[in-house]
């Protein structure tokens, strides 16, 4: 076995700790043990920057780094941006003994996990053990870093044959590599062979994963349920089991499975995001709220930060927001506004995200009963939507719902008409279109056009004919416009032409309105007015 000082010499090492004394002590300890090239970082952000710009042979990071990224997030981000090579050693240090923190870190599989406080002798023993193994596996890990998958398989076979002490580790590497190459039958045979000798949790999960990819969902499910029973802390099994429930369209079981997983390991952000998504689809807003709250918190300084976390968190809070103004309502609405404001700040350069956040803001005000604020936010969203080139159907439908909530039914009808003409609607969009149309009844639109008509009459009586025409054009653009609205529109246009000059365009508009009115029988009080308007239209046509 090589001596530790020889293994550390020449290695580029990064040590991360938020405490000055701990950083200095760690660097001093590593130098005593034989290291001669050690960088130090004071927090997760600085560590990530170091990793982005340098190739390290070893990273030793404390788990708790104060505000910002923690040690787990350094590890997950380094893997996400592919800056942590297979040949690199990552060691996590922690004084934490809370199960959620320990499980969260272990899930990302650092090479070792050392509990603080520790002596230099303990560190010597741990480093010697892990670096010896790393050195022995170096040819395989170098092939992994080169993406030379066939070579990795070949080397694994040689190691299994000639280096039995490393067999367990190498078989695990080989199984993962075979699955990454979609060679599921070979991987399945490998895992079956391992399980014949002894039961290992990762081999059980590997076999279940192969069965899943071979679409043998029933067998995979049974194996996962057994593995969870025997190894309840092996949380990756819950994730795959949830996927099987989704394949079987059993969203409730998928949700319950992930809830169980988050009880074991609540700090895995991708799992919280998936739980939130499924719970929201199930309309279980209490669970969705908790999951998205965690997602926002855990991903804030993570590579997995997503605008959807903020938006869906705000949406999931709406079930608690109403006009009662009690403590829960104030707290929930405050959380929603805070999340939306943070989203708008972070994603200020992405108009689509700011638009969606503003629409949810309007909805929140509506639920609070603050109509003026809801309308103001809706107007902001309207301007943002107008600036987006070719908005999506989802955006138009969302804006239509905001219009309905703020009693702007005519505008909603406009957007729904636009969406209805599109040929590429997804099933969910088509369902949402039908649902939203149902929100706008004929009676509601007719009442809206009547309100516009009343305003137009005021303009007409004051002699402001152009303004009256503009409003009545808006009212008559809907097929639900009532007879009184149509007759008023005809009268205003005829009066306008009498005072100024007749035009073919406006006469055609009057003709179309008369066609919509149809025949009014003598028994109707409006019959005489209708006759006079028809005669006036005919007179203007002759004069043209």
C-alpha cells in the first residue's frame, strides 16, 4: 500500500469551510499529511467558482457552510456541470447528526463521509483507505472520464477476474455503465449473479431498474416493495417505484410513495419538485404547498433552481387565500407575493416568466378581494402579453382566466377565440379551453355588452359620436350582443354619417348589423324604430 504522503503529493486539493479557524486547521492538517497544493474556499459559491475554473484531484467540504450553497449542493452542482471527474475524490465533513442532512448528502454518493470532530490520525486512516481504492480504480475511472464505455466494460471484466477484493465496487460500476448503454439484459444478468451470492441493496435496485426499462413493471414493482421493506432508508427505490405508479396512471400512489421518501430524506430537491408536481396534478394543495416550499428553499442556491418552483408554490398557496384577513391568510398571501417577487427579480430577463408571475399576482389579489389591485396586475400582464411575439396557447388561456377573474369577459372571449382557431392544441390545452369557455356564459357576456352600451349612450348624448362608435363596435363584436345594443350601434353610425359623410365601409357595417337584427315584428315595441333605421340606411345608400 502506498504511503499517504506519496498519494497526496502533487494532488490539487480544494478545502471548503465557512469558519476561518476550520479552514486553516484543515489546510495545515493536509499539509502535514503530505499535500503541497491546497486551495481554500470560504463558502459554497466560492467553492463552485473554484471547481468551475480548476481541475481538482480532491475536494474536502464541510456540509454546513452558512448562507448560500451547502456541501451537498457543491457536490450536486459539480456533478451537474460535469466538473467532478470520476478520478476526483470528494469527501464530506459534517458536525451534523440530523438524519435529513446525513441522508441528503449520502444520496449524492461522496467518496467518504467524515463526522466532526476528528483527529489527524482519523483523517490519515480515512484518506489512506479511500485514496488507495481510488488509485486502484484509476484506469476504470479514467476511461469513464473519457466516455470510453466499451473500454470501461472491458476493464471491469478484467478487474472482476483478477482483483477479487475490488469485485463489489467494480460490479457496481459495470452495472451502471451497462444501463447507461441500454444493455439491460446484460445488466440484469450481472445483478442476478450478484444476488445469487448475497443480497445487496444497490443490486436489488439495479435489477428493478433493468426490469423497469424492459417494461416489466409488475416484477419491478414487487422487487422494489421488497427492497424498501428490507432497506427502508434506501430512498432511491421510492423514486423508481413512484415512476412505476405514474406508468400505471396511479398518481395517488406515486404521490404517497414520494411522501414516504421525503420523510426519510427531505433535502433532495429533485424529489421535492417531483412530489410537488404530482400533488398539484392530484389537486392535493396541502402536499403540493409543502413540497414546493421545500423546493424553493433547497434550490435557491442550487443548479436545480427553477422558476416553476416559485410559480407553483404561489399557485399551491391559493387554496388558503380568501377575504377573511385572518393570520393564515395574511401569512399565505405574504408567502405567495414574496415568491412571485423573487421570481420576477431572478428571471427579470425572461418576459414569459415575469408575465406568468404577474398573472398569479392578479389571481392572489382577486382571492383576497382586492379588486383594484387585481385589475392593476391584470393590466400589467396584458401589456407584457402584447410584447411577446406569438404567445403560446397556455399563456393566452392563463390570461383569459385572469380577465374572467377581473370581470373583463369581452377580452377573455377575444383570447379564447384566438386559441380556438389554433390547430396544434394539446389535449390538456383543449380541455382547459373548454373549461374556460364554460366560465363565460352567454348571460355574462350579454351583461358585459349591456354595460358597454350604457357608457356608449352617455357619449352619444354628449355628441361624442366617435367614442360611442368605438365602444359599440366592441360590444357588437360578440354574437351574444342583445337587440338593444345592435340597434344603438346602427343609430350612432347613421347619425355620424348624417352629420359628416356617408362611407361605403360604415354602410356595410350598418348592413351587417341590420342582418343580425333580422325582422322585428309589429308587436314588438322596437318595430317602429327598426323601420326608421332601415329607411335611413337606404337613404344614405342612395346618396352615396
